[in-house]
């Protein structure tokens, strides 16, 4: 399925500063970037970093005070795989490779160790890993209010349980932390999302089940097959849209994702014929 995506950022740069941006659509076997443009106004030389993993980072230095405008646009062709739920058997920890084991440990925003008792009291009696993640995702949707401005960059999954309010980033962090507390590897997923209102960069999470990274979104704001992947990581610290070193103030952020194909059929986890959705 083809999507037209764009991201726009504006900053007031008060002194020489270095930017590392993460707004480019990923290139993967299941996601082809057909065309893209990246512009800085005023112009500064930039480079794409050869970083470990698949995330695409762009680094540049603004050498003097400026009002900086950043624009990214791409046409991206995505494909997903649907796996019947009864084929998504649990993946024992003994079978996980080293890179996947990395996503079982607590991280800055996903304190799975602090949520161990909570996770097991709520979901520990469910036998199947996929059913556990569906249940915890439903619990988040039903018990945490989606409330813009209710959290900040310091808010963690543990805070979200206490406050029971947050935005997509917080919903994702809580889902990840609960999965890890239940011995299910989980990672943060950010992207451009079709039908997101208001348009913005979107966060959800993936759980490793049946040797597949299966996508879940506790906000239920967008179709699961309508997301163009930007990045994955342990949590938002690994997949920040911008990491900035210097005296800088963000003045504007915008993102959009428009359908560039016909006959799109949105997919959500609902009903009896549930299948796990994987972005390869």
C-alpha cells in the first residue's frame, strides 16, 4: 500500500547547535521508499548516519543563530503480513536471540520491574502470549484516558498507571512495560499514521510472539496497516524525532500521512477472526 508522508519541524536556534533527526521512513524488505526529499531552510550540510540497526538518523550542525525550518516528504510502499492468532505460539526465552533478549529488560520509560506484580495480577493467568497482549492492550484503552497535554517528556509507564492519562507515547510505554513484565519482548514503534486526527507523529508498540514482531496500538486511533515506520527502539529515548545538542527552542511540529493508493481496507484487532499483523 502506498502512502504520501511528510514531516515539518521549526526551531529557533540561539547558538551553534548539532541536530540528530529521526524522521525518515525506514527502508526494509517490507517498506520501500520510492522517492523522498529532505530540506533545511536555511541550508546546512547534513549526513545520514550509518547507525547500528535499521533506524535512519540525519545529523547536521547549525553554525549560527537562525530560525530553522525542516521539511521531509516521501512516497512509501508498505506491505504487512497477517498471521492467524492460533499460529502465534509463545516464544520461550531460551529460544530468543541476543538482539531480542535486549527487549525484555526494563528501560528508562518502561519500568517493567516495577509493574511485575500488577501485570501478573491482571494478565498472568492468561495462557497464550498473544491473548495476554490483546488483553493488556484492551485494558490500557479502557482504563487510560487519551488526554493531550497531560504528560511530558519525563512521564514513564509507571506514572501512566498512577495517573491513568496520557498520549500515544505513554500508551506505548505502558504496553511495552506490561509485556516485558510478562516475559514477552516488546519494543517502541514510531511512524507516520494514516487517519490520525489531529495529524502528528504516532507511537505504538510491537511484541515478539511466534518469532514475529506483532504490532499493537492501545490508542485505537489508526488502522494497524496504515502506518509508515520511522523507527523502533527500547522506548522513546531510542526513537526520538529529534535529539539536539545546543540552545534550541522548538516552535512547530507537524506530520501527515495520506493514502496514495486505492482500495485500502483498514485492519484492527476486533471480532472473532483476529490475526497478528507484522511489519517485516
